């Protein structure tokens, strides 16, 4: 497919690099006003341009990796050139209803919420569309399955998906940073502490996904009676570990909705 990504920031670039590395047979173009900032994409065989409409009429799918306030202006710019194309919007908070009103029936519209781990084939991408367009989302699902996992969800959950799957990247990294800092305090140098903390988080995640288990089932495997693991877990809970994380996620969702 010909894939045209408007927006060469962190997310747009991550999607492009991921698709270039983990899918085959696609032609990918990324646009950004300051095109020099995305010169590095060329090493992956990705075309770049400062012009949002350059070659866009040849695209099968147009991905909007832009800020919410930019959506209307960008659509006004590109719609004369993309009649009949699938438009996938990654702009948080911009509803399918708004997008459909804007395209006025000329295009199939899909909302997507990937994250920057797409660059490494590890994004958790959520996808939603109007009921009449669900059947036309399969190509998008298959595309984003190449750069991680992709699931169709009810649009009312898209803001929540943004927090859990996109903001969640930062939350997970903050946990790893804290583990690294603790590692330094108990004797490791920074490089070694980070390597251990990051690999441990990766290993826990892989176990969880491969065994399709509840986290507590795997926690039970490493907690022994009167052991150091349960002592540490209980101390974290006394200090509000789980509750602070839950509150943080809910606060981020409140920020999106207000």
C-alpha cells in the first residue's frame, strides 16, 4: 500500500519507521513543515516532504499524526486530493463524529491510538470507527498488527485508550527509572542498574503476554512465605504504589476530557 503520514513528530516518525521495518511492500511518505527534522527517515527508505499534499493522491491510507487543533486545517488542505481514501486520525480527543462531519461522506474515517513503541514493533494500538465503517477498518488493523498489536474498541473508550496505551508508556518508564534509582542506592552503577531494571520489566511483560495470565498469578510465583519479595510489595502498597498509579491514570483521562 501507499501510506501517507502527515506529521513527522515523535509519533508519526515512530509509525513510519515501524512500518518500514516490520511490514513489506509498502511505500511510505512522511510530511513535516520543517522537513530537515525528518531527514533521518530516509535511511529506512521513507520519502519525506514539507508539502502535505505531495503525492497524496496516490495514497491508499492517510494517517494524521498531528495535534488536535491542527486537524481541521489539515483536512481542509488535503480533502480535495484524497477523495475515497481511508483517513486514520491519531489526534487525541477528535471524535469520529467530528471527522465524518468534516469529510462529508467522501472518505472512510478511522480513529487510531498507537504509541511510539511502534518503531520497535511493540505498539498497543486501539482502533475505532463508526458502525457503518467497521468493515472497512480491517486494512488498518492488519497494518498496525505489523507494529505490535491492534484491537478494535468502542469509540467511547478511545480517550481511555490514549491514557492506558500512550501515556502508559511514560508511566512504565517512570517505574523503570525508579527501579534504576533504587538499584544505584543498593550498590549498582547507573548503567548496570538500568540494564537490570529494564530487562526485568521486559521479562515480566513477556511472561504476562505469553502465559495469558493475571498478574497476581505470576506474582505468586516469585513471592515466598516471609520472603523479601512480599516484604517489598507490602511496603510499596503501604506507601500507595497501586493507588497512586491508578490516580495518575484517572487524572490523565480527566485532563483529556476537560
